[in-house]
């Protein structure tokens, strides 16, 4: 996901990431990630890196269990000024019926957590696998996404993790746009900008039902955060 967010731009090599000159801090939480390991990762970020980290991308989740301890750590990260971007999941489920943690649990409309679904590229239709429901905040392209891989090459992938990486990159870009607004750029505010400027009309995977969330619109978000100045 790092390549989606921050692959070097304008160097005539490979692909271009969402965000220029970004610093990415990968955290390995084990071959088989667990909620305690994830909570430890959040504890480290909150205690040691809260002045450095503005956006946390969390691509792991569970449809079978939740964690109160991890929920509290996510809330602590929000309070420390970190926006947490999470995935809706890839099982084509209605999260109002089959919740997925952390997208569906411990949430409030004003929190600093963004749950991301996936669409077919720039189309306004969910991928066949993307979860959906009222817990989802935003959608982003999540099919045929090219990024860097661990072998130093390139790979094409799909899913809500790829979509969430795009949204995380856009969130980081918004944080960087206007340093004078630092006090105003809370996680909840960045979340509201991304949601309020979304392109509405996202449909389900069959292209029939219009859903309650929109698809991320980076240009509109930039214009709004800069006071609708010409971009």
C-alpha cells in the first residue's frame, strides 16, 4: 500500500503516488496479526510518534470478533490528532447485518475514523467483493490498482485495502495543504471534508441501488480546505 500513497512522482519511473514527499512508517504486527499486537502498535504511535503521524492506515479487520481495547486505542489516536483510515472488507456483506471490526464498532458520526469501500476504478459502482452499509463513510477506486511490491517490482491488486490507501493518501495531502490551519485540521474535520466533498451516486455492485456514501473527490476536497480558492 505504500506505493499507492507515496511512490515518488515526476521521476519517469513506475507509478506516481497520491502524495509527494510523504514519510511512511510501516509497522509489522506479526505474520498472523492479532488485536493485542495492533493495540501495541497504536500505543507506540500515541506515546512516541504523535507529533509525527497524522494518518494511520489500518487494513486488518475481523467479521467474527471485536476488541474493546483496540477500540479505545483508536479513540486515543483520534484524540492525539491522528485520523484512522480502515477498510470496509471484501466479503460482499451488508455491514448493517454482518458487522466488521473496526469499521462497524464503537463509531460515532463525529469520530476520526474513515471506513472505505471499493469501486470499479473511476466508476460509481462497488466492486463485487466490497462490503457496504451505513458504517461505510466513503468509497474509492479499488480495482486494477497498480502499486509497488515487496520484490522491488510492480503489481496490480484490488480490494478495499487499495481503496483505503488512496483515501489515506488524500487525507495526508489535505493535512499538508494549509499549515496555518493546523489547529483546525482535526481528524474529525478532515473526515468531514472528505465526506462532504464526495461525488454522490455510488451504486451497489449490481448497479441498481444508490448507496448512502459517495466516492472520494480529491480535487473538491482540496478546493474546500483552501476556502474554494482556484486550484
